[in-house]
C-alpha cells in the first residue's frame, strides 16, 4: 500500500479531457455569444473508465473499487488482489493514463511476495537496455515484457515517462 507518482501529461488518453477543453474553447471563440460548454468529465465517469481499464487486464482482484479526484488528478484503488503482481499491474494500468498524476493504493494482497521495482522509461531506453542495467543481460528483456502484459502489447513499444514493473532478479 502506498502512493505512486506518475507523469500526468504522458500516457494513454482514455477520457480526452484536454481535447474536450480545447474544443470547447474553440467553439466559445467562434461564437462569443454562446456560453462556454462544460466538457470536464465527472469524477465518477473517469473512475468508471479507470475501473474498466484495470478489468481489461484480467487481473485477479476482488471487490475492486476506483475513485478519481479531478482537481488533484489522483486515482485511488482498493480491493483484494490474489498476488503482488496483480496489485502492481493495477497500479501501473491506471497510472500510465494521461491526467493521472498519483495512484493511492489500498489493495490488500492474499499471497505476500516481494514488490517489483517501478521504473520510469527515459528517452533512449529499450526493454533490452533496461534488462542489461537491471539483470546484467539484455536477453532478459522478455522478463520485463511479460511482467507488464497485457498493458504492453509489443516489447518495442515503450515511451518516455511510462512506468514499468521490473520484477526482482
């Protein structure tokens, strides 16, 4: 359990908050007599999208709940995970979403295990380079890829700012 920080301007766009604000501003400028549209999605609708994102990972977490605070860009998750890996995958699944700056983790774990290291991808990184630095062998990159599936669909598709789980050697 804890608080995890993420780069809020980087990640998958799942609720298009900034696009909607930009579109509302364009419409307001085009017709100054029209009132500005409120396009900010509700905290509950964002929480529902984040919940679905975790559920799409096919993780073994019971009583999963997600709350979202749009003024602080903070997501809070709770429930009971079967494994440490399920817990960590839930955290990075919603932390690697644009406009999520923090994840407050209140997930209990049924099977205690050592925590993975959370690694923020830097420009020029590849899974092979990260594996070389962490495990001493670039050939171990598949260990990192597998630890981040299904969030990662291809070992060559990572981006700066993305947070990955790095299992203990």
